[in-house]
C-alpha cells in the first residue's frame, strides 16, 4: 500500500512537471511552431529526461535574452533621493 502511494505521488509530480514544461514551451516566443511541436512531442514521449532537457533549453534561452547587450532596459523614473521609497 505504501509503495503504491509513493508511485502515485511520483507519477503526479512527473505529470505536473511535464505540464509545466509544456506550458513554458507553448508560451515561448523564441521558437517557431515546428520547434515547439517537436519539443512537446519529445516531452511527452520521453517523460522525465526530455522534460528536463527542454526545461534546460528554455532556461538557457531566457537567460540569453536577459543578458543580450542589444536589449534596452527602461530606466526607473522613481527618484529615491526625494523620498520615493522612504515613505
């Protein structure tokens, strides 16, 4: 009985992780539709290993985009010297 509960808990956790990674893939703007479909097929055909691999690719792409030197950030307009955050 305890073994069955453990297997069930691991299965639910794996399913939740695969759903989360699938959501990351679907919402990604870095890949075209074909690449997204291939990643989703991979995630669901080879459950844990593929989900970890696709998750790593998604994270690497997100980090690359935030470190891109051509990415322009908007300067914060809140002037802290005039008590903007001290109130």
